[in-house]
C-alpha cells in the first residue's frame, strides 16, 4: 500500500508509505483520497494526521508522470480536499517535505516538524512552478518576501528557520505524538489559507528575487514565472491565483527547458555504481585515505575526504611543502567558518584530524591513496612505484587531468590497483568526478572509485583512457575553434558574450583567465611533438603566455584586471590582428549565432568521437560532465541532449560544410554519420567504455 491507515483513539493516521521518497504518484494520491474520505465518514474520528516515515514525509510529485496523461485525482484537487476537510488535518513531518509534499502540508490546519525535517519547494530546479497551490497559499501564510525567497531559489529550510517565519507551528522530537496531543479547539479555530486575506505587496523583495534568479539561474523561465505568481497574491483572489498557477505549471511542464532539466535530473539519479559492478564486487573499505600532494587541488581533495568523515593523511615531499599544505588546509577551514558552513569547534577539530607529513611512513593500512602532484608523467610513475610498497593494500588513484593512466600503471608490479579519479576544481565543492578505468584497472579498484564518489556525494561518470578524458577533451576542442574564430575576425569579448547569451555563466576566455592560461599552455606544449602538421594551429594564446599574460593571477590575460574589475585590453586585440595578418587571414565580421554554432558543433563532434570510441558510456554521461564540470547551461539539458534537439542530420550537414574548408579540423565523427543516416539519437545510443 502506498498509504497506510491506522487509528489512535479518535485520530486517524494516514501514513505515506511509498519508498524510497514517498513520491506523490497516482497510486499514492488515489489511496490518500480514499483514506481521507473514510476518516471523514467515520463519526469516531475527530482529527486526521498526515505523516510519512521517520526519514521522509514526501519528496514531491513523481517527475516520471510529467510526460504521461494525467491521472485523477490531480494533486491540486486533493490538496483542496484536505484543506476543506470538515475535520482538522495535521501534518506530522519527519525528514523532507518537498514540492508537492510541502503543498500537502500547507493544506493542513497545523504543521509540526521533527528536527530532521527539511521543507522546500524545488520545482523551479526542474523548470516548473509549484502546481498545487503553493504560490498562492505560501505568501498568505508567511508573506510575499519569504515566499519569493523559498520558491524562486528552490532551497529547502531547516525546521527552526521554517518555524521563525511561520511556515510551521512547532518543532518537536516526536511530531506524531504532538499532533495527537494538539488541542482540538485550537485546530478548529485555525482559518484556511485559501480564505486568508491578501498579503501586503513587497516590490523590493520582488526586484531582488528576480535579480538573484537571473544571476543564479541564468536563462531559466520558471523562477521568473514563480515570482509573477507570488507577487499577484497581493491583489488577486485566491481562485484566480490558483487558476493562473495551474496554467503556468501546465505550460512550463511541457516546455523545452523543463524536459531538458528533467533529463539532467534523471541522469544525476542514475549516476551511481553500475549494477554489474555491484554484483561482481563487495563495497570497498575506504575509511583510511591518503592524498599525495597538498597544493591547491590536493588540499581540497583532502578537505572533501575529511568532511565526508574519512581519516586523511596528506603526504608532501619535504617539511617546507608540508607547511604549505597545512596552510592550504587552514585556508579551506577558514573559508568554511566564514561562510557559516562550520562552527568554530568543527573548524578546530578538522585541522586537528587531518595529518600532514613529509614522508611515506604509516601508510601501510591505508585503503585508498590519491595522488595530486605536478602533471608530469615521470614524477607520477616514480611516485606510484614508491606507493606500491608504502601502501601495499591500498587502491591507488591519480587525479591527472590529461595524462595516460595506462602508462602510469606500467610503473606498478600490479597495474590492476590503479585507476583515475579526476576531481574538478575546487575539489571540495564541484560535484563531478570522472572515474577513469584503465585497461588493467580491476573491478575492485573501480568499485572503490564509485564508492568514494558516493561518500563524497559527487556525481561519478566512468570514462576510458584518452587525452583529457571526456570533459577536458571536449573543452580543448571548443577552445581550439574559439582561437580560430579570433584569427578569422572575432575578439574575446564577442565570443564570451555569445556563449553567455547561449546560457554559460562565463565565456571561454573569461574562464581561461579565471583558471590561468598556463594550464592549457602546458598541455599544448606537451602535445607539440605529436601535433598533426596539417591541423591549423593558432599561436595567439602561446604568445600571451610567453609575455606573462596568464590571467587574473598576473593581472592581465585575455582581459586586464585593475581595481578589481575586468576590462578589455587593446594590446590583446593588437596581438590578434597581428597574428591574423601573419597567417594571411582576411578578417570578417562573425555574427553571434555563427560563433555559438561553431563552438557547439566543435564540442558535439568531439563528444561523438568520444562516444564512438567507447570513452564514454552514453550521451547522458557527456551531459553530466559538461553541465557539472564545464558550465554548460543546465536548462539546455547538456551537450548530447542539446545535439538531439538540433538533430543528427542537421549537425552532419553543418559539419560537412565546415569540413569542406578544413577537413582535418572538422573530420566528422562516424557516430554522427551513423545517426544522421539512421535517424537515431545520442539519447538512444550507448556503448561500454573500453
């Protein structure tokens, strides 16, 4: 049963019981309605208590139903039926009450939450607005300002915060017991939210909410529509507001943005240890961990491990480096304290727990070792040869961004112990983790990588061994095409503005300045000896680096950074014009649409090469990497999803035109040719990584 019915004295208890998250699907709605009506018809029942399990109340609607024909009872009707009930309904909330779950609670006369409760309306994250009355009931309960904050951000509230703004009536260790004891006269006297007066207008709150949504959810429609609905409560009847909300919900539910956001949502849910790997292996022991290298990346990895409750030892090469590692960890702890993520006690405790040492001693019982040293193959091979004896039973992992894991493994007597774990910077914040399976990586080592991702609450994507793996390989190809656009007529500002207009938070040149131009320069130098002489090569970025223009850290890069601001630099444009002249290129005006199309085609074509080679398992994995690692607009569904919206046949035709002028640069991926001929899609195509 999706809803259990029981009685306690004169109370009926309706318990949502649809594991794992009590999604409010059709069967749950139907049973809840039936039990509600049965309780109302029973003269012995004086109150009705709506609750869930001790871990969760209800985590919202079943998103899988969005693409299916609606099934009665519809959630808005069920919510209205609860609200208009002749007997008071009390919500006893344990765990998450999100989306439709919170809308059920808003229909109740009284709301009591446990300390583990989380209350929120995350619909905008899926590209819709609340569809069962929350935009109209919530402002009437807590005011327009707090309602705007909740709905347009989608962020859940802890129970004490919810209590302080009036969203709930009490926080109790045992909400069910409190609901049974609540005074009946008080419950009956509570007015219905549907009959509450209009809340006062709050224009400033509306302006701030819209500006924040435009900044944090760039290009997304749902937050702005939600703000419209909430603001209208100040001068619109409840009935008219409910009608407007339903129309907005149904319109957005089938919009391209909502479909794209649902795709990413389900891709994230599916990103976990593969079923075949679970069957073949046991969960890895990962309590004792070590990180080799305490620089910016290594310290952030170590911090993430510690915050996940694992024992961490940071190993450096000498005492001076160990001191720098300790300083890096202290900065991370201080940042957590400043942002309110850590108490002073937690801050102090973390710095005491993490061991920093300048030797390979005491690693014999370590479960997993992650190296985060300089990107140099000889250095890494020497390191792993030492670790093989220093940590004899540990899984060994490299955080390399580009280097060949198979070559690293050749330094080991047992290469099956090694895999790649490519963290993205900052490693303690970014959710993406590329799990690199080398040719001899054992299933046990691979399982350890996925289990670690779960402990760190990261999104794991498996990849085979290739230069740059999935994300950096695609990004390198995009940057290469952007540089050719510079040579042909564009300037950095135009390219950055075009990609921001597409939905990126930052353009490719702004991003390079942020991370440092020397990072990709090192990769280009490493590849120089094997570079195809027939492939166009633009030297603009190399000349920038040679002159010390490395981005924000040096004050100049593609832009100039003075007084904390970012400004165009005429010297960069002069350099671009000179390189165009030296290359004999006649510059032209390149429209924004052409810039977007060129860079997207470059990324899509490279992604198709990666999929066809078996370096990625699915288009959804490409999407996760590009959204979580490289800022591809989430509301566009990711790179492969976006490619399917264009269509393989159209992509093939566009690439064919580009390949006519530059056949090496625009060699069409066989997969695109295959999909164009068959009418297939990236979404329906899968291949296991090699």
